[in-house]
């Protein structure tokens, strides 16, 4: 049971990281302009 919870947490963190990366890319574009 503990292993499953850990795996789920990893998936969640990865998803959040992707969202942050996308936001950072948009910010960089605005800075360049």
C-alpha cells in the first residue's frame, strides 16, 4: 500500500512541474518582447 501512495505522489509532482515549466516559457516570451 505504501509503495502505491509514493508512486502516485511522484506522478502528481511531475504533472505540477510540467505546468510550472509551461508558465515559465510564457514568461520568457514576454520578457523577450
